[in-house]
């Protein structure tokens, strides 16, 4: 049951931890008070404020997983490999279909009258300026991935596309080229490789982020419900969201966030270790990875203590400046004209190939669609509670239309420019300069090998390592903030020791997965948690539409 109410000053309905709406909203009329099921105590002088069932179940399962994975490293690796193969082979279509739904819904909402709804009430003002807001959106959503795959993915797709189609004895394609490849066609291979890359880093992943973020923002800041995933399901479950149906949704969100985040942290640590070995000769073995993750986690704890305004926002802005400088450097000293024309050509190629790339069924390029796209969509969806909740927290005061356009377009355009600049530079080195070292290098080293062919190698490579580390810190900080909110019953002002606990868990989980199976374990973790959460989000799409339809709209 909802009730339309104007929220005058001094007469607000506010739940602890959630700012009161400003102006006209349609609050949900429920007797539930945020945090009423929480356990509050101060053991050993440490304040805690936890939702007992969600926190205990989530933390116990994760801790057991970490212990078992570390204790049974040799046995876990084949298990992770088998699970990855099964999920991508049999359920790849489901991830592609889900991502299409999220992207289309986000696009449709921009052009409907629902876009006039303001997050936080009709009179709400934005908590952050555009510069700070955009930098946090970008850093939280795709930071580490752009560093790791910025060179390797366009270059990898180019190589497989040039190689053409190869068939096995059973008549099934064995190559990893997207769509129908472009055997021997240099221009066609470049076009296809950039289209496939932009497809993976553009509109579709941010569509998932946008839907989750918008849903959480509306139900928390306009409806007065906790800032947790269960709130999105109030139009479907009603008061049952306060019971075990809601607990299960939040627990799934914790698992998805943790494993999706850990995938990125593990990939980032692998690249940072590879860069340190490449530049300074520090062996990039398991010991280095463990100490690197531990060290960066400790730095993240310092950021946590500073809070969102002083910690996450400042680090995100630092990252934006460093990333922009590195990007400009590559554009200026790299094949500038080829990059400039490539941005337009890449967008045209992306739009041209989009229907075929997003098709869930009847795909001939099974290795590409299952091994690349299905993994990416599961990874983004597993990240969506984390990124969605974080951007919801920093987007109060924006209209739905402003929110969706910004969340969909700004990071997508930034990703297109980044991938085109770095990918085109690497391809140019291989095609026009005959430098095959970048193509032959391992994934985590390809960025540094590409930078080695440009001036000021030591400086730019150091900036690259710094970006990976700072992205690691901001992701860990933001992730612990989000998980803490979920396990604190939706409170956004829970005690900091709880965020410290989750930051430590994230580091421990990243170490466990890297030691227990490496990259395959990280990918499997994202797929496994992304699968049930895709179903959860598909059902939640109805909830956000229902919630927006009841909200007052600006004229």
C-alpha cells in the first residue's frame, strides 16, 4: 500500500539511515522500520549493527568457502573448470537474453514520462556535482577491467577474426572469432574486433547497472524502504520481503557482489603483479599476489575510515585524472589519426553488428558467445548489486532521465574512446610496425608491452600499475560499503568496523580463488553467482516499473 505525501520541512517520514524524501513522493505504507531486526552490540568496545540472519548466513558460508578452497587447492581447480564449461555451454543464451532485457528497459524508460520522476523527491538536490558523480560512476563500474582488457581484448578478437573459421571433425567450430570472422581481411577484422569489444564494454553492461541502481534508489529514497535488494520486490512480495523471501534475495546479492567483485580484484592483482615483474623484476608468483592483495586491502581500509566523501570520491577523482592523462598520452603519441577515425568507425561497426552480437539463440560462434559474452554478462550482473547500490547512494537528487542517460552514455562513451585508443594502438603496432611482442605477451602484460613501444615507457607503465592499484582500492572500498549496507538491514550509516570486516573478506576470497584455480576460478565464481541473480533481476524489472508508475512526475 502506498500513500502520496508532500514532505514539508519538519514533518518528514524518515527511516534511520535513509535520508527523508524532499518534496512529493509516494511512500510505501509499512510498519517495518529499517534496522528493527538488527542485532546491536559493542563486543570488546567494537560497535556492530547487523541484520542477524543475512549477516550470519552470508559470512559463515563465505568463510567456509575460503577455508575449503585454500585447504583443497588441487582438488578445487578441476571443479572450477568443469563448472565454467557447463555454465557457458548450457546457459550462455540465458545471460545474453537477460542482458538484452535490462538494456532495452533502461533505454525505453528514458523516453517515457517516467523519466521525469526525481530520485529522493520532487525537491531533492544532488548530493554531488557532475565531476565527482561521473568519476565515481566510472571508477566503480569498470576500472580494473578497462586496464586489463583495454589492449588484450581488441587485439585478441583481431587475431581470431583474421584467422577465420576452423571446424572440428564433428562439424562444430573450434575457433574463437566473433560472428563469421574476417579471414585475411585486415580492415574487416579490425572492424569486427572493435565492434565486439565495444559490445562487451558499452551499453549492455551499463544497462544492467542502471536498472539495479535506479530500482534501489527509487525504493529507498522515494518509497522509504531499506537500501537493499529485497526492497525492489515489494510490489511483488509485499510485506513478505521482511521474512525469508527477502532474506534469500539479500543473501544472493551478498554472494553475487562478493564473487563479482573478487573476480575484478583477482584480475587486477594479476595485472599489477605482472607489471611489477615486467618493470622491476619482482617475481609475479603466488607469494607476490598474496602480499599484493594484502597490501592493497590494508590501504583500502584507510580509505574506508575516511568515508565516501573523503575516501572513495577523492580516490575516484585521482583515478579519473590519471586515466585521462594516460589516455591522452596514448592518443597523442600513438596512431592519432587512426584512433580518431577508429572511434567513429568502431561505433558504426558496433551498431551494424549489434543485432547479431546480442542474439541469444542460433549462434555459430559458440566459443565467442559462450566463452566471452556469457562470461562478461554474468560478471556484470554479479557486479550489478555492488555498482547499482553504490551509484544509487551517490545519485540522490537526479531525475530518472538524467540518471539513465548519464549512467548509460557517459561511461559507455568513455569505454569506447579508451578501448579504441588502446586497442587501435596495439593493432597498429602488430599490423603496420611488425611488432609481434604485444600479441605474444600474456594477457596481464599486453598493456605494458604496448606501452613499451611508446615514449616515456617507465613513467606510463608506472601510471598503469598505479591505476590498477587505485581501481582495486576504490572497488574494495565501494564493495565493502555496499555489502555492509545489505547485511546491516539497509542502513547506510552502519558502524565502520563492519565495512572493515567485509574488506578483509574480499581480500581473503580473492587470495583463495587465485590460489585455488587462478583465472578460471575467478570466472567461474562470477558465472555461478551471476546465474541466479540474473533471474532475480529479471523479476525485479517488474518491480521498478511498478514503483515508478506510482511516483509524482515533474511537469
